[in-house]
C-alpha cells in the first residue's frame, strides 16, 4: 500500500541499484514498519488506547521484518565503494 500523494516510489531493488550505480555499498538494510491501508484507523486507536497502539506497532514492526518488501520504507546505511 502506498500513499497516493507520493510523487516517486522506489522498490527495494531500485534503491539497491541506485546506490550501486552511484558507487555505494549497503552496510545495513532494515525495514521501518509494515505498510497497511489501516493506518488511519490504527492511529485513531492510539488516541483511545496507547497500550493497544503499542502492541499493534510491535506487531507491524515484526511483520515488516518477516517480509521487507511490505515495509513503509527502509533504514539503510551505506558507504562509498573502495
């Protein structure tokens, strides 16, 4: 699920190719959180119960770790290739 307001969306493969072609190596690549069309509802729940919101946030983070392609984005550490 991608926000329609985003002007450019990159797949993980595209991100890797961009860094490689620019002369960078990926040192670490981690998902952010699971991408869901239910985000508005989940945020509303957070206003009612922080405990429930916290549990859902942990679930979403774990789910993104199971399939990095379902993440809202990536935390990437790169270095210039030698």
